[in-house]
């Protein structure tokens, strides 16, 4: 499970994103930074649980992970709009999130064919 690219890319996302949010201005560290951190950690938790689940429980976890990833995208866009990320940082993190999203979509598609 942990050798799967989605787990490695999600871990890389965590390693990059959490230190970046710690650089937010103090008033945003307790609001938006915490929300971003909690969301990306929730995403990783759901992935790990999906990896350990089977059947419909896995499918439900993967759908939930997709919803969490969509929420993370909105928070990251808000960070850029509030100038908490530079344009370059935003582009970098969105590329990382997009890659994780593609891997998640592939997992969901392959899982759907197995469940059927």
C-alpha cells in the first residue's frame, strides 16, 4: 500500500505544504493555515483508511477523499487570493494536488472495475 504513488505524492504534498502554512501571518495561522493543515491531513487519513479497506467501504473512502481534495483546492485558491502564497508557490502546490487528484481518479476507476 505505502509503495503506491498516491501515498508517496500525498506525503510529499504534506512535507511541502505544512511548513509553508507555518509562514502565514499570525492572524491567518490560527484560521486558514489550520484549516489547510487539517484538510490535507484528513485527506491522508482517508487514503490510508481506503488502502486498508475493501469493497464498498473502500469506494466510500475514495469518494470522501475526492471531496476533501476539492475542499483543499478551494482553500489553496483562497490562500493565493489573500496573497499568503506567491503565484509560483500556488502553481507548485496546485501541480502537486492535481497529480494526487489524477492518481486518486485512477484508483477510483480501477476500484470500480474490481467491485463490479
